[in-house]
């Protein structure tokens, strides 16, 4: 599994991106750091897109935390 987040990060932008990628809504996790799980069978297809960048887990948290810290 890989996790999908977006920049600029927001849940609405995340849902929009997932819809554009044809990612099922049931793969969405609405926890402390909302994200979508991407199954192995879709990873290669999604990575082939020019607007997708692979980042490590630390960057995923930085993206999500940065968005939540910017609110308020």
C-alpha cells in the first residue's frame, strides 16, 4: 500500500484528486491525517502521471501536519 496526499493539502483537494485518478472513496481514511490508501495494482498507473511525486512517510506527515498547523 501507498498513501495518497496532495499539495496544497486539504480533504476537499484530496477527494478531488482521488476522483480525477479514479480512486475509490472506500480507500479514504479520515483519521488524524486524512489520506487514501492506494493498492499495489494501481501504483504503477498512478506513478506514470506527470503530476504525481513519490515522497517518504516523513514528507507525508509534514504535508498533513503543515496543513493542520496552518489552520486556526
